[in-house]
C-alpha cells in the first residue's frame, strides 16, 4: 500500500468534511508554511510524519481517528521557543480555521488533545495515544535519541548554554521522576524502559 504524503493525507481528511478544494489547499499551505519555518529543526513536517506512522499503527485503537489526525496536524503549528503557551496558541489556531467545518464538540476535543501535548496528562484514551505518539521519540534507540536531542538544542540555539542546560535538566528530571512516561500499555511495554535510559544518559552528560 502506497504511503500517503502529508498533503495527500490532509486532503483526504478534509475532503470528508468539505468539498471546497480551494479551502483545503489554503489550509494545507498554512500548515506547510508554519512547519517549514527556518528555526524548526525537530518540530517540522518530519515530526508530523513520525506521529502519523504511529497513528497508522494504532488507528484501530482510536475512537475518533479523524479528530486525532486533526490534532496531529495542528499540535505544533505555533512554535516559538521564547513562549510558554505554544500548545494553547496552536489549539486556538486549529479551532479558528476548523470552526466552519466541525461541530463544537469536535473542536473542544481537538483543543483538549492539543493542550494535552503540553501537560502530558489526559483521562481520554484517544488523547493518551496522541501524547504517546508525540513522546515516542524518547524511547527510540540511543543513536536516534541523541540525534533528536541535538535537533532540539539547535532549535534553542539562541538560548545561552548555561540557561539551556538548566532548563533541559528540569525537563529530563521531570520525565525521569514520573512513574510512567507513557499513558498506554502498548507504549509502556514498547518504549518506557529505553526512554528512561535515554533521558538518564542525557542528564548524566549535561
């Protein structure tokens, strides 16, 4: 089966809610424009592709896969390293552009899912899977994880080394101290142990 490009995937998703091809094209261009901003070395289109690879693997576990797909596309659409409200702004962006296409309840679900990629907490299964898709990178091989940590540092290249290390240590310790990084049994079994190892190794080397 041919793998869909992100644009094909987005077009296919939107076409279930509107037949306005001009609107679909416009919404895609805004996503492409945001995720190809020059400062993004990790939170870019490749990141979306990675999340959708997990989405495809676990789609049958999701109650409302279309809403999770919308959340994936928009969860990092606003990304400013100096701001603490990127997820909230991303959720607001999503709700604004999708407000004429989806019912209010669906919009509220998407908002909850996007904001949960900041808190990493939710009682809803679909959102828990989204959180796990987003954090799956932490549980990859040490080589992949090291490349990821370099890309994150590059995104924060304007932040002085001392400040970056202080902030990064807090983030790493926060995840290490959690009983479980992942929310779903599938991801706990698959990635939890390696994620804790990767995080501890990075912390030890800061």
